[in-house]
C-alpha cells in the first residue's frame, strides 16, 4: 500500500476533519439498528489519527491511529472481524480493549475512493463478544458501498464542477469556441441527470424543490412530492435480464412523462424509484385521482419477448406545507409513505403519516432482532391438522412458523416473514424449518406416535436460490425418515417466476420421494395446462374462496370446478381456512378431499399435536395419505 498516495486521496475528498453530516449519519444509524450494536463508526484513517466522519454510540470525534482497529483493517483488502478481542493476540492488550470503551467485538469493511485508495472503514463495535455470519458480513459490505457512493458522488461532482468552471472560463476568453461551450453544457447535464432515462437526478430534484419553496410561501400555494417504486422490479431483472429491466425503466419514464403538467418535474431517485414534484395538487381528492391515473398507466405495460410479465407500483406522497416545509423532509416523508404502501402488499397509494415512521422503526427493530432469532431459539413451529373430509380422519399436518419475541411477544408471521424474504434471512430460517419438522417426525416415531405426513411451505427465495434438494435429502437421511412423510408446499408465483428452473428443481425433489403441492391456488396465474406438466400431488385452494363457499353460488362453482379439474389430473384437493360445519359440508359436496382450519383445531405445539395424532389414529396404513404417498408408504 502506497501510504502517500492513500493519504493524498483521503485529503482530496475534503471529508477528513469535517463536521458530521446527516447523509452519513443516516447510514450509521441504520447500521446500528440492523446489527443491533451500540456503536457504529465511519472512520477515516489519517497519518496518525482516525477521524469519525459519522459516529453512533461514540462520544469522541477522533482517536489515535496506532492503537485503532480501523488502522489495522486498512492494511488488508478483506474485512476485519474480531469476535472476541480479549482472545486475539493482536488486540488483547489494546487500550480500547482493557479500558474504555472496552471493545470485545469489531467488524470493519474498507472504504475506497474513486481511484480505489483506502480511506478508512465502516465498522460495528460491541462491548460483548459476538459472531458474524457470511450473510451479515455481506450486509455490512453493502452498507459500506452506500458510504462509498456518497464519497464517489462528492468526488465526481467536485471534479466535474471544476471542469465545468474551467470550460466556462475558457469559453468566456474564447467566445468563438462553440465546442468548448457545448462541452461545458454537457458536463452540467451529466451532473444533474440520469444517463439511462434522461430524467433529473435526486440532487437536481432537491434543488428544484428548494428553489420553488419561496414562491409557494409567497403565493400560499401547495405542492406534492410523490415517490413511485416499482413492485417486483428485482424479479423482472433476475428473470428477464437487465436489458429488459432497463427498457422497462425507460417505458415507465415515458408513461409518467405523458401525464405531467406544466411546472411538474419527474426525477429518477434510485434503481426502480421515481419522484414527482407536482405543483397545484388541486385538493386531495383530485390528487388521488391523478396519482391513480399515473399508477394505472405504469401498470398497463407488459415486458419480455412475449410481453407476459407486468409490473405494479407503490406510491407514497407528502404535501407541502403540511407534511414538510423543506425539500429533504418532503422527499424523506414521501419515501416513508411509499415504503408503507409496499409493506401493505404493494399496488397502493399512501399519504405520509407520522405513524408510518414509527412502523418503519418497528420494522427495522424486528429486522435487526430477526437476525438473532434463530441462535436465540426464539423461533418455533406449530402444527395445524388436515382432516379427510370423507372420513373425518387425520390426513396430516401443515407446519406453521412462529416467533416469540422477548419484548413484543408472539409476532405474526404476516409481519416478519416478508422481512425475512426481503433480507435473505428466509433461506437459513427455511432450512431450519425443514430440519426441525423432519426432526419432530423422527421424535414422534421414537415415542411410538403413529406416523402422519407433515407439509412445509417453501418460500420463493429458498426454492430458487438455495440448494433445497440437497437440504431435504440430507435431513431425510439423517432422520432415517420415509420421504412420503414430508410434503413441500409451493405458491403459484414460485412455480411461475422461472418455469424452466422450477420444473427442474421440482422433478429433483419428486425423485427423492417427497410429495409436492401448490399452495394458495387460485390467487396466481398458473393454468391447468401448465399444472399438467408439474410433478405435483395436491392443490390447496386459497381461503378467500372458502370463506363464502357455504353461501355464495359463485364460490361453490369455482371450488367445484377446481376440484373436478384437479381430480382429472390425479391431484388431491385441500381447502384451507375452514371455520364452520357449513363450509366443511359445502367443500365436501364440491369434491374437496381434505380441509384444515379452526373448525378442527388451532395450530398445536409438538406435544399437543402428538396427543391429537393418538386420539385420531385409526388404521396403520394411513389411508388418508394422497395416492402418490400411499404407494410409497408400502
């Protein structure tokens, strides 16, 4: 490492020795919440001192380099992780370990300048020993890249501004140089616009809001900042490729531009995020109608070679002056409202409400704590019985994931499972579910409890990104369990996201001998012609059709049609969410084979489930197993 060049690059950023800034502080606060640590630093390492450009949980603004962990971290290209400093000979006698702040755990990733010189680190610190997994380390790297992007933008903007000023100076002294004047204009354009869409960037939008505020105040006028985010855009990129993704962003841009009025502004603030500045909102009712038109325009387009994949969007908005009186506040509040809309399932329009920020705070807290939930044994499984409608016998169980939070009590899976999906935590959690469910079956067998199959839900990320075939195979072998005792449930969206890969994975799972079913059937897009190609054993009818089946002729007709078609394909049919005898009777008459819901039992713990099995045991050959499983069980 060339220390002179490194220091030159550090001082060229003009960040070393400067005061804290909200843009950097926002990242350290987020990091502290995500990793549940008391201290997070953005440390810039000088010749003999480290300067904390941002600090969370640390009073000191700077510290000596020679005894700093960060000074040690920049000597390598890899992250420095010290799980217990008292056991590490490099740091055991370090003043920061034996004395305040009593560092036990440290993890730091290097921060680089544009020219790839090491400037310092983003680091997390704790006064107790900890471990850090690969997924967590990757998260820390991603947060470090966020810090670098701020630094890059500063460096590039400053260099471009200097070039712009130089070109203008040259043009002023040589007016005949049209090329020089054009070059200056191009530099200015690149500083303020997105290269792909040609839209203004976030910085240009904020400047425009700031420039307009004085006029709004003078005229007593209102305005709206609306943030629009594309739902499932990441999946579109993964399935169809980034070229199609870029084309989709351009299409969305043109669609939004076609609905702008004079004085409005559209900017691209992130990969799949657009922000609109709308002057003269003309009342909230008309504003909502206009935003609805914009949403409908975005939703009306389809993408891909056969134009068979569409996107929806979520919109959040903040009104001036009620929801903020300066640009940054309005934009942040609009983003908060948009995230709230996405958290409600997407495809919604939400106005900013201060309560949403509290919800986001709870979400961040849950996300941080969920990372530790497995190792702290806070997750547990419950088992909901499935009953054969023809005989009333026990047909099996569905495994349900639960989280007993030490502060918030039992957190609903509807709240924490989406967080696990978005953060990638669902993969290790899903593997734990399979292992625990298979282990429970083995434990029941050892205790002499009659064997019944259990069904485990597989998430989209777990199915598509983990080696689920190896995981299931290893767990079945370790428990010496017959594969027919395990059923894996997939949603329609999982099987349709990447049909080619889905088919391969499903056939591999089927070759192990496990049963496969499609969950929530009727809420997605798959057709019976597509299902005919899948190696599945069952369809589970979504509870939305079950709720009205006893009183609605339409619902009964839908259920009857699904059951009839499924039976032609030699598939069993399961109805979920059954709460009344009338529903059970209607479902049996419509041709459903099995049902589950509160009518039969609420989700049970392992011991109660074992007692339920014993109470309902009838024949040893388990006659209510699906046909495929019955063949395998003999």
